[in-house]
């Protein structure tokens, strides 16, 4: 008899647990909102953004932001398009600033390794995705903890619906004329002389990159000027951060230099003085194959940024 009562108690307990579980599930479901959102992907030609609709469930605004971010990382339903965010780039943090009605998104530092086109698509696609909500007036991006900057080292700021780029075909065709100032040596290699030239660059090109390429190509029609850049020098990479331009050359920049303190000085400041003509560049840090070198050719410390030297310029 006692055994039967014990079994009944167990079943009652199981029934109570089941009722509580069902009640909790139903209560949880009543707290969940369901909506359809539009997320953006990239077409196979990598020239424009395309949209996809996704159904998601969320509990509150914060949860909605995170769920939308998750959708952007997923593979598209349409196999003919490419997902917006590459595998190596992560959305590290996302915050809705209710006061300013701005979504603040922090991306991993791998974002810096993307091409200009990939950066444009990714930021535009993310911004367009979040700007679809009535309570959002813009998106502000960070890379790590630092505000995202453009190719000229300027903070991008808040991206609104009107700022996004959905088709790079037209943008790629946009050109602008820029004036650059280059420094070459005079005939007796005793000082630097400035040569000013105008060149056409596309809107997604870095001015500092074009400047160095022009400097490597040598002086213009004036046969009295000489380039102090060693033969075989190639630009590997260039980046401006916090007023410092990090310019990375191949090994030939060092090994092919003939040496001598005077020529070494002319080579260094031909580059430094040319780059610091760009307003946002104050100093130049040289790299060889991506690494700092303690010395260049034996006369100058090479692992610290160089400031401009006007004393070497012939007026």
C-alpha cells in the first residue's frame, strides 16, 4: 500500500514539473517578438549590394541588434551572392545609443586587412541593414576601441541612410585631380628641390600611396633633378595612423642604397618631406618588409618616426 502511494507522489511531482515547464515556455513565448528584417549581401561581381529577408525572434532592442548582427554573419540563402562579413572579421560589440538613436558597432582589427572595396561594402551593408529601423538614425563604427577612419586618417563618424553606397560601379569611375609635392635632389646631390605635379586618382585611392609611387617613378621633365630612391625599390604597404605615416618598402630600398651619410639623409627626407606635405601626416615611420630596422645604412636610427626637415631644402 505504501508503495502505491509513493508511486502516486512521484507521478504528481512529475506532473507538476511538466506543468511548470509548459507554463514557463508559454510565458517566455509571450515575451518574444517576431519580425522580418532585411539584411544585405554582395553580388558575385562584387559591384553592388543585394538584399535578403530573414525572420527573427527577439526579446528587446538589445537582443534585436545582436540577432541582426548574427544574420549578417550567416551564409546567404541565395547561393549566387556572397555574405557581407568575411569569416575573419568579427562584430566584437554592438550597442544601441538610445539618446542619439545611433547603433555603435565595434569590428575586430582584421577589418583593417580588407581591401578598400570590401570595407566600403561591409560598412555600407551593415549601416543600411540597421538604418531600416525607425528608431535608428545612423550607425557609428569602431575598429577595436578606436573610431573607424577613412583612407586619409579622418574619423568616419555616423553613417546615415543617405551615406551608404550600394553600387561601386559609378564610384569606381569617379576621379579627382590632386596636387602633390615631391622632393628630389639637385645635380650635385647637396640638397632637395621640390617638384609640384598634378595627377588624377580615383576616389578609393590613397593620396599618400600615389605620392610614393610618383616619387619612385622619378623626376618629371626637368633633367636637372635626380631621384635619391634606390633602384628596385617597391612600395609594399602604406598606412596613416594618428598623424604617423607607416611606409613599408621591399628589401631593395635598403640593400640597393649606395650608402654615405649625405645620400642617406637625402633619401630619407626626400620621402619624409614629400609625405608631410599631406596635411594629416606629421611624421613618417619606415618599415622594411613589414618590420622596423634599427639602422638604415649606418648613419641614422631607423626604428623611430622621422619629422620633416626643411633645412635640407634648397630655396
